[in-house]
C-alpha cells in the first residue's frame, strides 16, 4: 500500500472510531469520554490533511518546484499539531467546569466498552501508519501514527480511571482524568509542531547520521581526496546532502567525475533516499586540501579575479595527460596515474611524520 492509500485508510477508520467515541460520550456525559471523542475529531481532521499533503508531495518536480513538493507534508504535521492544541484547551475548560461539581455517570459500562473497542482499532491503525512512515520516510504519516498512539495510551488510562470511579463511587476521577488527558494532548501537539517547523526551516540530519556519512567518505575515499563543508537538509521524505571534494588540479575531468559518482554511492549507503551534490575543488600539487581552500578563501576576500586561477588550473590539466578510469565496480581499480598520485601523497605524509618524530636532528 502506498503512502497516499495509507492516508486515505486513516481517514476512513478515523470516521468510524469518531462515531463510536461520540456515542460513548452521549451515553454517559463523561468529561473524560468527551475529551476522548474530541481528540478523535482532531484525528480525522489531521488524517484528512495528511492525505491531501501526501497527494501534493507525491507530485514530481516541475519548472516552478525543481526540488519537488515533499515539504507539503510538514504543513500537514503543523496543521495537526495546531488542532491538537485547540482540542487540549477545550478539554481543559470542560474538565475544570466538572471539577467543582462532580456527578454520577449513567450507562458507564456501555461507554467504557465502546471506548475500549475504539482504542484497540486505533492501536492497530497507529502501528500500521508508523511502519509505513518509516518505510516511506513520510513526516505526514509519522505525525498521524504518533498522534494515534498517543490517543491509545491516554484512552487506556481513561478507561482504567473510569472503571475505578465506577467501582469506588469517586466521581471526581472523571474531571481529573480529563485534566491529565488535556496535558498529554497538549504535549503531543507541541512535539508535532516542533518537528514540522524544523523541516520547514531546513533542519539537517542528526549529528550521529552526519558523523556516519563523514566516516564512510573518509574510509572509502582515496588518500589524495578530502571532504570539506558537508551539509544536509530534509524536505519531507527526501534528504539533500552536499559537500566539497578537494582533488589534485592535475586530475582529469573524467576521473574526477567517476570519483564523485563513487562518493555519492558511499553517501547513499548510509542515507538511501539522499539526493547528493558534490562540488570539486582543485588543489595545487604539494599543497594540502585544507591550506588550498583557505588560500582560495583569502584570495576571494582580497578581491582577486577568479579567471586567472581558473586559467592556471586549466593549463595544469592540459600538461598532464591521464588515461580514463576503467568502469568502477564494488572495488574500483584506479589507473596507474591515480595510484602513483595516491602513493606519493601517503609518502609525503609518512615523511612529514618522520621529521616531526626526530626533533633533535638538524634539518
């Protein structure tokens, strides 16, 4: 089942659960059951918004939206979070009114049975939506599933509380349960709105994921290449990763391109849905990538013309003729020129470490 179909299923099931919970409230007049029914209204409205957002986000990129429409899902999650906050305020007002005038609840057994059955249905649906959300990387489905699971937990607590009130005759438990439900619902709304806002302002991947990407690139890349300025952002189910790859200026264009393809594949091993962009930065022979990038930044800051630097790099590439790479497989085989360049880089590194290890010797 696709993400769009899962969203439509959530709307249909939500309408059935809403009818059962409002019937339970009408039978009993319980504030706790009223709060449960009101949260179901939010469930249905949120599911409808999520279904619409999923349809919009599934549209392919076009001229006006070259990066796609996946951020529409964040709008759905934010809308659902706002509805939850409104529901929490209504529940709070109703519970406060009943708190000072508790009264016995008629037909409570029937109401508890209806609420328990609806909670079981919501639990199954919430579990399924979270499974689909992880598979599709969908913020809209994730928000809907999290909301349903919150509803399940609060509904179970409410059912147990109402059962205790019926057995003990302590009807004050009804508005107290309503207050607890209002607080829990408000917290859920805050979490959904916070996650939605993070996506809309281009929040990046988690530090652990970024560290895993950097470690993979350092492990799989050749010694003469260095990754700089790695950045990431999320847009719904799509992740964008970009970085600068510092390479020797004498490296042929074809070889640099194939190396970039290889590094993009390394990133997708960690983040399969990533859209990766690599910018190649040429480095002069005998200079480290870090010093070269710092020098370029200094030159640009002084207002030097980049045309002269590009012309010098072009002459360097013309002076060195390299054979293209053979097709890269799981373990790419570099041409002799690239192997030699890699070995020279490692030799310079070992030589510099040896000089630092003998401080007593004269240079």
